[in-house]
């Protein structure tokens, strides 16, 4: 059993980690519905926390609450806190291993551990009583602050391509490190078509991996940023399906790159859709380059 579970107290207390635990559980129920894990950093961002490392106690508190509720119900409740994962590995920390061992999961190496966690994750996604869990614990589902904006985004067209958008695409294509690729990675292709008929702003491609980039300028309205998030979901699905059909064995990564920042009220949507967002790239472009390009475009 993890130390944080042993130390963490009841969910309904006045300590900061207990307050955070009460906010975290509805967020994790939302993630379970979308069948997507959530990195420590993304969860901390949604909670306006600066240090993801202090999430251990709130997550331990969630685990304790689920165990106690399961005992009172006379059944089992999957440990939904395992959906919070390390950004690099995509797996929960070693503190979760005790919960898995208690449920009969064993492994001899890291590959088997990953397989065990992925099997367990299916239990979380398929558990039908998460809303009952929230109700029993006097918690309400995670609020949807952008439902109206999503509706607006569904009925509007994109802004078209302005000079800043063109500049951003060129800058990103020349600088693969912006999207986490090696500095010496081949230059990205701009406006490359995919089988769905869409044209992706920038695609980086080598024999092992394809990275698709949707780009939005600094002045893009919220509705356009929402469209960008959902476009990333579409591109990811199309590229993965094509790679599977063609037997390419390619890894697929998709991200949204913004000239400015992502509004705080869109962070839950980003997390629910599991889209990587890279912000404030326009400010990385040398000022002289910006002025010359934008003046030439007038």
C-alpha cells in the first residue's frame, strides 16, 4: 500500500490536499468517460497548481475514498487515480503498484507492468457507476464551461489564412524542436494532404514517426481554437487509421501550436481530448523576421 494512502485522510476535510482531491475526482471521471489518461502536468494546470509533484497526497486521498466507499457498498471500485500518468512514460508512478498487486496483478519487467496497467485501465473506462460514486461522495460532475463555444465552433468556418498564420507555419517547419523533435530532424512539409481530404498545416515525417501540426495565430478567437483542438483529434484518427491500413508501423503524434496562449477555460477540453498544445510561439520568432514578413504581406 502506498505511503500517501496511509497518511491521506478522509476526502471531506479542510486541508488543502483534501480540497484538491474533491476537485480531482470529477475531473478523472470526465477523463474516464473520454477514455483518456491525464498527465500530472496537465492536471496541475487545470487545477492552477504550479508544482505537479504535490499531487501525490490529493491522489492518495482519492484512492482512500474509493476503497472506503467500495467497502461500504460491498464491492470493488477501480482506482481511477491511476489515469494520472507521467508525461514521458504514459504510466502512473510506482506508488500505484501496491493497488495493482492487491488485485492480483503481477509482472516481471517494465513491459509486463505496462500491459497490466493497460488492462486495468479498461476496467476504469468500462465501470458504469462513476456518476453514482460522485453522488455518494457529494461531488458534482466536472463543469463544462465551453459547451456554448463548442456549439458556436460547430457552425462557423475558419478565419482563412493571414500573414501571421503563414509566418508561423514557415517558422515551425524550419524548427522541428518546437514540437519536441530533434533539431536536425528533416524540415516539415507545409499544407500536406491526408486521405480524409484535409490539408495539415505542417507535417514532419521520417521512417519511424509522423508528427502533424495544426497552427493557430495569436489573435485566433476561442471558437477557432476549439476547432483546432477537434481538428487534432480528427487528424490523429485519420493518420493512425492510414498507418494501420498501409502496414507502415509509424508512430503518430499530433499537436496544436498557438501563436498566443490557450485560454484557461479551454484547458479542460484540451485535457479531455488529450491534445498536446504548444503555446506562445509567435514570440519566439525573431522580431526583425516578424516585421519584415508582415510588412511584405501588407
